[in-house]
């Protein structure tokens, strides 16, 4: 139904423009002094008609937006950093969710965390290690992520997850290549923007998504990591 309505509006706009062009050419050929009062009034009326039709048409264009705005995503990420760095409960941060979890059997007393990065890529893995006296012969890992929003559209689900492998006492975090998202942004034509506060060429607005691996280990386990890991202990 929406497609039909859009097509009808396009046809109407085309017919109106064609009629104005036809009338203009006819007046030009009929009278060299075509810029008289009647012609000018006709042109103005046609221009106003195009403006009104264009304005109505813009409200029929489908839009996609999430419930999360870029500003809200910034606030959530900033709050997440503050709570984690001050020793707060990671799971209780509003707006932050975990999208992956791993459980590995582990009987050692030293966990060595290493990262494998794509060629020519630099990624610092944010890891918080917490000792849990109730854990025995097991480590538990969850990835927490804050919203990634670009121009009010949520792309959080497109942020790639790492691959985790445990061999003996070595936990390896593998990253694939970065995901590439190509965005095309449309804006209203000058016939509309000349009467609004919108810019002809505006920038996109995006948030920065924070990723964290929360690792819980038994109370007797010590943890070390390579230089690509931003390791915080609790």
C-alpha cells in the first residue's frame, strides 16, 4: 500500500512539472513579452504547488530509527566506563547487555591471556578479571557491550564477537577483520530545506561502543596478559 501511494505521488509531481513546463513554452512561443503579470502569477502558483506536493511527499518516505538515540548511547557508554573503573557491578549497568558467554574447564593456577589480531590492525581488549571463591575447576567469561548507534539507527548487533579458545593454561582471544558498514544518507531537497533549519550538507552522528570481557576465575588462579590486553583486576 505504501509503495502504491509513493508511486501515485511521483506521478502527480511529474504531471505538475510537465504542465508548468508546457505552459511556459506555450507562452514563450505565443508572445515574446511573456513575462507579464498573468505568466508570473502562474509560475508562482505552480512553484507553490510543487512545494506543497513535495512537503506532503516527504512524510510518505519510510524511515528507520531505533529507540536508542546517539546521545543516550553516549551517556550509557560513559556511565559504563565510570562504574567499571570504580569497581561497580558490571551486570547492573542500565543499557548494557552481554551478547556472548563462554565456560571452560580449568584446573591450573595460572591463566595466560593472549590475543591474535588481524594483519595491520590494533585492538586493545578490555578485560576485567574477578576472583570467585565459589568457582572450582572452571572459568566463566561474558562479553558486555554498550549500544553502537549511528544517526539514530542501532548497529550493535553488527559489532563482531571475538573467538575464545583455551588450551592448557593459555586463553587465546581471536579477532576477525573489522566489520565495514557503508552508509548512504538522504536529505530533503532545497524546496523543503529552504523553509526549515536543516542543513543542505550535514554530518552523521555516531556513538562509540565499549566492549568488555568479564572473566571470573577460581580464587587460587593468577592471571597475566600480553600487551594488547587492557587488564583490570578485582
